[in-house]
C-alpha cells in the first residue's frame, strides 16, 4: 500500500553492549560497526518492520528505538515460535549478560524454560499461556538472574550444576559430576565444564541442543564455534568435555545463550561438532576479551 510508511528513523543508542542479539533477529537491517550495533537501513515493508521490532524488544539495554517514539507493544513477538516445540523468549536481561532464553514445550502440554528473560509478571504470564512450566533449567552461573523468581511464579523446579551452585544456592535440583542425567522424558542434561565450572547443555528429543555458552553458531565462520576469548574456567577442560560428550549428542537445532542459532540435519551437526572438538583441542588459554568473539 503506497501510503503506508515503514521508515521511522530507527537508531541504536550509546548503551549498546555489542551482544549480537539484534543482528540475529534483523541481520539485513542491523550490523556491526566499530564494536557496536548500528542500523544499516530503515525497514521497507511489514516483514522488516516485524524484524526490527523483534530486535528492539529483545535488546537487553533497550538501545534500539524509533526516534521520537516508543516501542509498539502490539509488535512485540515474544515468546516467538522457532518451530512447533521451541520458543525464543526475547526480552534479554542485562543481568544475564544479555543472553537468549528459550521455552521448550513437552508432549504432555507442559513446558520447560532454559535460562530466563528479564523478569516481569507480564512476561511470566505470556509464557504460562503456552502451558504449565514445570522446570527452569540454568545452563551456568552467568545466566542465573531471575531463575528463582520465574521458578516460584511457575511453581517449577530450578536446576543448576554443583560447579556453579554458589550462583543459585536456592536451586531445587542440583546436577553433579560429568555423567549425563535424564531430567525428564526426552530431556538429558550433559554437564560440560569449560566456559564455567558448572556449565551444562540440555538435549531434548535428539533434536534440540540448548548449549548455554559452551558453543554457538558463528555467522563469521559459518560453523559451530566456542568463545575461547570468554572462557572463564578452562579451555582445556572445555576441550576434554567436548571430547567426552560430543559423540553422545545428536540434534538438529543449535540454540545457544550467546551467538546465533542454526537448524541443520543431525548428521551435518554431528560432523561439525566433531570438527569443533578437534579444533578446541589445539586452543590454549588466553586473556578474557569480549571484542574477540567471532559473531
């Protein structure tokens, strides 16, 4: 419709932390320049308007704005379906390092939340509409904020690994050791120390891999990568964890806390994970450097 105006002078303000979330959701509209996100061009149609609104509603610092206007709540897409089973929660929290979080629906009509969005009662209510949430699964210490509040609101169990228990000492369920644990039908917890001592990835239905910050899909390399420059505990432990665990993992969806998501055939994911395991074995410890992450 020729009289419809989509350009609204969108911009990214100086609070941007270069977390990459917006670039995942609106890759043609938002890019990276000098270590922060910038609007490359204005939206031109309804699809692009939805994309930039998704980016704005996910941004942990609320840095993406239409100049002179407020975000339109009617264009908030979250929780946003990635397929018929998994939803992206959006509304990333600055207290969780701006990480992505997910809602996993189960065949019995219940759901599990993997890490959490920012806390609000209205966001909790949105997720409850998708079914009773029975468990809140924390991948590691950096993503523990709001876990207890969401678990209490849902009447859910809060899970964490013993290696990061000091970050969520009031957890209801504590994973121990490095052996995989079936925590519900079709859902397996795989302890993966490396990024932190208590890092865990959660595998569901041999289809979905919620990898936390252990590994992610990089648009720069078009492959699965680890954030070796932001490995807080031990890159050698991460290499050992991958060597021990990679052969047990079968999935089609890679769903990380940071970095991009990717959907590929399971055999292709397995091949790439084997390649990652080989590469990480050669890495050595380095100083923490957020700017070196290959998004």
